C-alpha cells in the first residue's frame, strides 16, 4: 500500500520562508517569492517546492523577491539548507544593504590591501570588498 503524500503546512499560493542567521543575530526572517543564494561555486536560484538541498556558501550577495521588490543581503560564507519551502542561511557575517555604510566599505577595502594576508585570505578579502562595493552601488 502506497503511503499518502505528505501534505505541506503551507498553502499552494504561499511563499518560501527565508532566514539568515549569524552567530550574533537573526538578520532576516520573512516570506519571499524566490531567492538567489551565493553558493561557493556560483549562484543558485531557489523557487517553491525545490528538492531539499545543503550547500556551502561563498562570499557574495543573497538576492530575494519580497513584496514585488528585489532585496539584497551581503553573505560572508557559511551554509545553506533548503527544505520544505524554507531557506535557512547560517553565515559568519551578513549585512542588509542598508547596513553597508561608507565606513564598512572602507574597512573591507583596507582589509583587502593587508600585506600580511596569505594569497587565499587576500582573495577572500577582495571578494568581500567587491560584494560590498556592488551592494553599496545599487540603490
């Protein structure tokens, strides 16, 4: 006898739920229509009813649609889980676009020029600075 298909607790017209958590705080927790996450090996688009997924995050910008508008959050690595129309990102650091100030950008640019960094650390610092710069230039 076949088992009955598991019924989702969300209606067919409802949204995905996206949550971004850092060690210090919950940066984001709200419904979304779709999302593009910065995976370590490229961007990954997420729509409703996607198969379950775990992936490593890279440095980049999370983009998601909410209320007909595209919103952005800087993500500094970590892990993502997609399961039952919920997207959960656990990141070392995350900033909403309104939090990317000229001071934050200047600190990232300075860190990218630090001569004491190893080549891999320098590459990561440059990626951070580039992602933050791109986020700050969108208005």
